C-alpha cells in the first residue's frame, strides 16, 4: 500500500520518550533510514561519530577504565576528579540519584524520568533548559538536582556551575550518539561515592569512553550553540510560514501547538518525518520538534506544504 493512502491508524501511538523510530518504521514497512527523526532531540551540528567508532573499535577488547576521561573532563569543568561519575547515559545518572535521594518533587511539565511523589522537603528536580518547554530557568530558580543535558547547546558553556547541587549531563545529546550511551553526574565527592556504590560495575563501555575522550579535544561548544540557535530560528520561521506558531525556546527543539498532536504526528510519520507528541507531558495539543540540519529543514518544508495542516 502506498504510504500516501495508508490511514493514520497504521502509525503506532507515541511512546513516553519519543524514541519511536524503529517501531514506526517497522509498522509502515520502511527502513529507518527513510525517516527524518525530529522526535529525538540531539545536537544537529555534531560531527559524525562513526569515524571515531571505527578508530577506537579495539577498545571493545578491554574492560572499561574511565580514568583518562575523568581527568580530561574534570579539568574542562574545573572540578576535582572525585566529583565526577560517568554513567550509561543521563538516564542511569537520574536513576542512581533517584534511588539515592528518594522521592522528588517537580513543577510540571517536566522530564518523565525524574522521581516524583515527594513532599515539600523532598529534593527539587529541574531540567535546564526545561524539557519540554525548552526555556532556560531564571538565575534564581532553586534546585537540588539540575539536569543540564541540553545546557551546552542552549548556552555555549559546559555547565551553570552550581557546586552546591547534583548536576546531570549528557554526552549523548552533545555528540548526537544516543546509541553510545554516556552521561555523567557532577556532585560532592561523598555523594559521588554513594552513587558509584549503587552503580553496576563496568556500566560504561570502553568504546564510549575512548570515543568521547577524543571527541572532547575537538568540540567547540560556543560555536555549536550559536549554529543551533540559528537553525532554531529558521525552524520557527518555517512553521510560521505554514500558519503554525511555535513557542519561544532556548533549546535544540521547539514546541508547536497544532491542535491534535497525535493526528499531526501520525500524518507526518506517513510522510517520513517523526515529531514528538507531547501528550505524555500533559500537552495533547502540542508537538516537540527537534532542530534539524538545513537539509532537514527543506524536507520538513516539503512535507508541511503537502499536508497543509491547520491547527484546530
């Protein structure tokens, strides 16, 4: 059946975190490479990591040793090495902190992996910039745990640098390598030791450590943040040109109010573009759209021209 005539019911409903590419591709009988995946937000201007993967492939023969990466990255951040813990993606960092600190409290909408259910004395968790709104927190916003996975791409700096709290970060987002899985926690040494005691041994792979250690020597965070901001402005202008009005954002994505997020997502998926349905954030009229490269902007423009969507 031609994808233009398939009904939207053939598109699987959105999951909780936007990582739906393989499910959607399988349901529509198309290879994943056919899709422009704007449901997952990563650095659109990151250098391709595949060359590093090939160069460091021999690392898979060794057990992981994060010491070289810890030394290099602690110097970049200006913290002591014992204040750093590397994790299997930021998701493991969040899970370790949640298990250690107990129930948390958030101000919705907020990232779905954060712990909830705590009382007024529970640790306050925030993502900065906020996921899903994409807005940076005001300077006086208090937190006990701050997820800065998208901070470098929003600000051009590595961290807000608040030594009083636990900070979560993500090399996955900065280097656009979600399959490589590498995140980190910056916290006082005592908390880092406690988190490390909960972490499975060899949680982070030798390949991830080797690739990111080299990638750190090349990345220009201020330049990449500037390029992301320009692409974000072009993405917003593109939606405006199609009569859709995106919300302001500091992040590598924008929110767009489309009226029926599930239907809009399905219609775009049939045309080979994935966006994030924000129903799981309590926002069923809104989609989150990752900032693409220029060629992605052109493809999205073509799809929106064909769709002629009117928010309703």
